[in-house]
């Protein structure tokens, strides 16, 4: 609270209270009887409250006490005016100044926004990275065995002038003239035409 309240304002309050205290003292000191006794009690109460208000000025309730003190001064001066027909205008103005200065300020309805700092870090959920798409690579299994050689237009070859059929890779088949080639897709076809298998077929097929 000490940072929000001005020390200069406290000094002004102190000066105003001193003037009022001495002013009231100079007034009621000439009174007699009950009037004097009442003013003396009031003076002591105002003196104590003034001291308490100044001592606790930098607290929440200090300025409220001073507000109450200045209000009592105004009431006291008005009562003196009522009973004695003497209005001490200067003291009334001083009490009004102190009263206006010490009016409690209304608490701001807007509360300051409080910034909260989380001690623990926020748990951030990251999406699991998608697994890299595997490019479908069709692995061609290379057979250890030698690629089969396809011969066209058939699997077996013979000569028009002969009665024996051969495999195309046979040495005897290579000696047959191209214009004399007779092709068969299977052995049965050759058998139907009256051809028989050459010895090279058995040896090469092993």
C-alpha cells in the first residue's frame, strides 16, 4: 500500500489536523460547565483518532479513519455554531478539504488479470509420424536355374527328309536347312507324323 499512497498527501493531512486541533482547543478553552467537559472529551477522542489515522495511513484502514476524523470535526464545528451562534468558517473549510481528500475511493470493479505461469509444461500431444509408405517393389526372384529358352514355332524340330526329331539346341538340329524345318509343339505331334526321338533329346534333357 505504501507504493500507491502519496507521502505528500499524508503531510497535508497532518497539517490540516494540527490546524483543526489547535483551532478547536482555542475555541472550547473558553467554555465552562458541561460544554467544556463535552468538548474536552471530544478533543481527546479526535486527538487519538488523528494519531491512529496518521500512524496507519499506509494501511487499508488508515485513510478511512482520517475520513471519519474530518467528518467529526465538521459535526463538532456545526454544533458549536448551533449552540454559540459563532461559525468558525476557516476551520469548517479546512475540515471540508480534509473530508473531501479522505473520501474512500471505490474499489475498481475490474480485477486485474492475473497471469498464471504453469510450473509444469503443457503436455503436447504430437501426432505419430506416419510410417513411410513402402514403395511396392516387386522383387523378381531370379531363379538359379538357367532361363528356359523358348523356340518358335515349336519345341521340337525335324527335317522333311528325315524321320527323327531333335531339340532345337541339338547339334544335329542346327545342321537341318531352314527350308526343311518341321516344327512340333509336343512329342505326340511328332509321333503321329511318324517321327521318333533322337538320342540327343535324352542326353540334353538330363
